[in-house]
C-alpha cells in the first residue's frame, strides 16, 4: 500500500522560509512525476510545482523564483523549499505522485495524480 506523508509545515513570518518533506512508502516513484499542491481557505486546490521522472522541474508563476522542488530518489522523498514566503502562500500543502509518464507542464494536471498525502498546514503571518 502506498503512503505519502508530508512534514515541515508550520507558522512563519512573511519573508521567512520553510522546507516541506514528503516521504513515500510502498512504491518507488523514481520513474514518475511528483508534485506539490496547495489549497487556501475558500479557494480551489492548485498545483504549484512538479518534478518529472527526468528531473525536470516546473513551477506556477506565483512561486517561481521563491520555491524549489527537489527529490531524493534513493530515499523516495520529495522536498519543497519555500523562501520569501508571503501571507498569500498560507494554505494546506499536499504532495502527490502519479503513475503516468507525463512530462513538462503536462504534469500540471491534478487528475493525473494517483497518490496523495494528507497535507500539512503552512501559515505565513504579515
């Protein structure tokens, strides 16, 4: 059985940094894309970044230059380094993994993702 478990969320002041981790078990995703999504109160869930099997990384405009996704395939962990955080980054952040062989921004579709973590709260105070 596949499990994705996020950690690293919390409360941080604007301009600060957090690093989220997502540990996968039950299956290796070395050849698949993994992504980070977020859902703010009253808003729809959005994908903010994905790392494809070929190690390409892709970002939505609102986080480009501030967030970095990386993966440690040996440990089956994907990270999200978040810098220069803003109050509008406040949301529940979830990681997800897909069995598809999507590439590039083709991986920016929630429907492609088969496995989801439970989410971790990130709150950025002004």
